[in-house]
């Protein structure tokens, strides 16, 4: 039995034990993965946000895709646009275990100027509209629309059950967020039956939850539509010259007054509830990205990557185990309160509260503290580094950082890329 077949059988077994089919079998998931993620600055100069590495061995998009297969939704399309080659290669290598012979697959849907030779995807709704032929050909009863750039674990089967039980035309998944953070989300109001009565995309003055002035109800960018209803709304939106062709700005505000559009609380279907609170992270800024990664190295992190009942699937490169060498005074290879991936060598160096991705070398006398180091990095002898994100393929020598034009966030976090170090890289990231 090959690796791909073994993985497919393992997933199939888990899904069968958990759900045994149901509405998920009649659902097509469309993952919108075309965004650049400009707030991640140079980290997305060569890759889109969903392709950014996360958690030592994953890509951000792996969480949405893993939620799909773990929930029994195994017909998936990924709409790509901005600098997508790294993402496409990851999907081809890591997600080929889905078996088209039994009606499961991942369709890679790059922007192809389907409508004319000048129009790429103009918004989230337009990205789905330009792939209507894919959806119609699939014959699905429900369409699950997902953002590909958030970190969370969610059982979409529970969402689908809730959507069908309410007799909804569309369902929007929501999560409570602090009011000062709500400006970056779609903010909604609901009645006692959880029917959405108001929706505003990225409001300057978000409306708080009644009785809770410090929090707002924010859209997670996760939607369920009855397929035929979605098609009607997309065609109508495409014909509207005033529309920006976006779900949050156009589709959702238009339909809440006329149709059955309900909210689904993330707490009802989330898989991870540390301290009773649903785990969901928008790692859209450098500080948020660093914090979410470093938090994984704690003794009991809020996101459990070791959960066998809800695994996070990814491309598993064949690498040797991590190695720690030298045990002399002043020259000891150790990693404390850290995550260290395969292929790493910590040689006479100290690593504290850090996350090392695959194939990282930390050489004699180097010291890393509170760092996130992406794959294929070399930290040279004697380099001292604290509170930093190091992009893939960097080779850092002692004294180099003092001369380099590094990015420093308002919170004092360093971002280091090969270009900042004057190093030219021709490989995908």
C-alpha cells in the first residue's frame, strides 16, 4: 500500500466513525485562497497568505482543508490568484490522497479570466461566480465557502446540520471579538432566533453585542449556501455594475432583508475550546503570526496539534529526525520549551521558546529566544536572536543583522528575509 492510499484510508476511517456521511457528502467546499495578506509585509512578497508556513510543518491553508476532510466534506475547490505557485505545489504534493474514483478531490482553480481577457477575480463573490461551471457540474446540494487564511478547528458537519435544521437559505459563521478589533471584520446583529438583522463590512464604529459593550459579533468568512440559491445571487451580483462583487460588502447585506439568513455561533461547532473559549486566529499581522506560532511551544498550548481525533493534514516531507549535538560546558546543543521539526540540527547552540521549521541549522554558540524560524534557514556561529520571524532560506552570519535593513514592528518584533540580507533566492517559498 502506498503512502497516499494509506493516508486516504486513515482519513476515510476517521470520517466514517465520526459522521458516517450525511449532508457533508452533498457539499462542495470552495476555499478562497487568493489573498496577498499585505499586513504580513515581506513575508508575503513571494507567496500568498494561505501558503505562509505555520506551526513548524504546516501551511495556513492546511487548517481549512483539514477541517473539510475531517468533517466529511471531500469535494473541494481552491480558488487561487496572488503569487499562487507555492500554494499550488503544496496542494499537489500534500493533498493528492483524495481519490477522484470515489467522488473526492481537490480542484485547483486559478484565476483564468473566464469572463473576458481583462478581468481576474475582482472580489470573493466574483471568484465563486467565475467558477459556477465547476459547482454546477459537481451537482452539490450545498456550497461551503471558506477563507483559506485562518487558523482554527471546526466541524463543518455540525454547521451543515444547523443550516438544514433552520431551513436557512444561507448561514454565516460568527465569533465574538473585542470591539476594538471588530473594525477589520464583517460585523452582524442577530435576533433571538439567530436570524441576521444587520451586517456591515469593516465598520468604522462597530455595533456591540446587546448587553456586552466590549464585544462584537464578527463574521469568520465561513458561509453555507443552498447551491441553487447561491447561483441565483451570484448571477444577480455579476449583473450589478454598482457591486464590488464581495460577499461581505454586497451579497450578505443584500440578502439578509429578503431571505432566511442565519448566524451560526462558532462555539457550537469548534473542535478546540481551551478554557471554554473557541480557538480561532486571524494571523494577518506579523505580531499576530509570531504570537500564534510561539504560543504552540508552551507546555499546554491553546491549539492542540497532537490531537489524533482531529489531525491537521499536510505535505509530509521525508526528513531525518531532529538532532542536538555537543554536551560540553559553553557548547551544548539544547532546545527548551520549543518545537523542533525534522531535519533540524542544533549544534552547540541554545534554543528557547522558539519554533524551528524543517531543515534549520543552528550552529555553535548561537542563541535563539522567542523566534519563529521557517524552513531551510542557517543560523551561523555566535548569532544572537530574540523575538524574530526568519523567512525561508535565510543564511545569517554574526554581525550581519547590524547592517541589514530589517523590518521592526511597533511591538519590537523583527522580520528577516533573504532580500534584506542581500541574498538572492530562486526557490519557491
